[in-house]
C-alpha cells in the first residue's frame, strides 16, 4: 500500500509500505476512505513530538470501511463503515474505567504517534470495539472525519475544561480547525460574547460566520489592549489556547479575569512562562490534556441532527496520492485560505 511516512523533522515521503495485518484478536484492519491532516501533524513535522520515530506512518483521523476483524471483535464486521477515533482505548484498564481514554494503559494517542496511522490506504486499529464508531446509513462521511479528533478535542479540552457557562465572555486564541471546533461547541452553553483572536483575516471572517461576536487580528492590533477594552478591563471568563506556542499561552494568562479558566488545547513543543507573580491571587484554573473522545457519541448525534454544519470547515479536497501537495496547502494556510483538507482514497 501507499502511505505518508515521517523521516525526521521536515522530512516526509509518499511511499510503499506493507499492508497492515491483524496482530491481536481485538484488532481491525480498516480501508481508509477519507482522512485529513491535523495541526498536530505539523507539530510532528517541526520536531515538537520527539516520540515519533523515523519510518512512522502519520495521521490519526479518518473514516473507512472494515476489511478484516480479529476473532475477539464483536461490535463490527467486514464491510462496516466506521469513524476512526484519534484515541485508542482498551476499555478495561484503570484509566479507561475513569473515562480517561487518552491515558489508556494499552492505547491513548498512539495512531500516527507510537504506531502507524491513517494517512495511508489501510490502517490497523487496536481495540477496535472501543476505538471505532459505526457510521449511520446515509451520513455525510466527509463531514464525519471531523469527529475523529477536532470536534471532541475543541469541545472536551476547550469548552468543557474551560467550564463555559451561559452569559460568559470567552476568548479563543487560534482560529484553526480546533479553535473553530471550540467556537462551534461553546455555543451549546450560550456564552454572551465569543472573542476570536488570530493573525489570519480569512480565518477570522470564517469565525464570524460560525458565531464569533468579536474578531481580533493580533498581527495588526494589540490583542491584550483590545480584549481589555471589550471587557471593561476585567478580562475574559474563559480563555481557550488553540495554537501551541508560548506567545498564545502567555496571551491567555494576560487576558483572563479573576476566577477564570485557561483551557489549553495546543500542542506545545517549547516551554512557556507561567506568570504566577500576577496569577497567584486571582483564583485562576489552568487545565491541560489530550482529548478523551468520551463525547464522540453525543457529538455524532448533534452532527446528525444538523445542529453543527461541520462541512463548512472543509476548504480543500485532494486525492490521497496528492498528500504532499495537501501538506503544502495546509502548512501555508493563510495564503491558501485553508482550514480543513480532506484526502479521499
């Protein structure tokens, strides 16, 4: 089969690899129908995730059709169409029983990280019964790619961890796909104001169509000053960091109101400064974490009811064999006006 293979920071190739096979009775082999590229993949390419080794097939999102299942798989059979969760969960360990699938002792975020991932023609999925979700007949499978990762990530790590409440003023720093997912799902809780901060005017305009009440381009105006003007000098109740660089996390520290929540989503490859000299007395909560995907079934129902129009996040479509071109497009998102790219096998 063909796959996108990582060969160290800045090095990747579309090359021939052996087809995956069942190695455990709980495995499934899935033929990829549609996949995508995540901001986390760009962090890997920059060397921010050193656990990813030379030769790894990247990718942790996608929808597909089951080719083969192990003898212990009971929820799925050959021919079933499925959503591939970015998080692999055994369902039996201590962390899984707590609903912390991201810390599964036998799984967690391993696809495209510790084991071969989804940017390929086929992928092996461990613990298939707990790590795949059936696609309802007649669904728009292209839109459901977003349920692999970005929608539950924005919701769980941003909105739920940030404890967004009715009437709150929230800021989302970073209007990429995950930031947009946080914007969409924050509206479940009817915050009064949603401030979106980014350096890309195109993404900010998209955020406005998705429900943002205020837009700040931090490349052309002082984001801290503007947020304080908008909030009467108090700051925001929740600040969601959706980029993963020191400057954006420190902005969240600067704009948070007393009693507020800073919810980090971004993948950080460098240390950031924690300004306890100003935060120690302000009753601030800071949360970090990987997505657990425990909300995926609920979010699937929400998408099926068309309460969220995920397809609007898709800006570019490629054939899977064009993945190197797709990476170039996604990496130059501002110029290409890219949000989510879809790759079809």
